[in-house]
C-alpha cells in the first residue's frame, strides 16, 4: 500500500516511517479485494501549552470506492497512537465490507 505520510511539529524519522508502513501493511489483509484509492497518514505532536506533557495524534484517511474511512487517535506515546489507529481502522474496514455485502444481498433479492 502506498502511504503519504505527514509529520506536524515532529521530525519523521526512518523508524517512524517504517513503523507506520508495517502497521498499515497489516491492515491490507482486512481489505481483501477492496481497492485503496488513496492513503494519507498524519502524525502530530501537540504544541506546548495545549496539554500537560506531550500528546501525539495519529490520523489515517483511507480513500476506498464511494467512501472515506477516517480514524484519529491521541495518546501520550506516538507508537501507542499509531497502534490504536491501526486497531480502530481494522474495525472500520470490517464495517465497510459488511455494508458492501449487505448492499449486494439487497440487490440480489430485488
């Protein structure tokens, strides 16, 4: 999967890039035959003064046919935020595929 990765208020190291790529590759098995049109992944470190301590935000926008699957999570650890986004994205993909199946079934019954 080709991912456009963006970092806001933090430097995108090779380790972060590889970690995001690895996690997103794991979601491909849930996609199955669903075509991914576009995948944008953003990681952000909050500005000082907004919250106590560092807060990281991870967000993914996955463009699939007729739908945009979007997940955003915040955590005190960047890698935890990325993990949570991946986990939640898997659920969103499953729901999307169920919706597609239901539409196909309704079309076959009519």
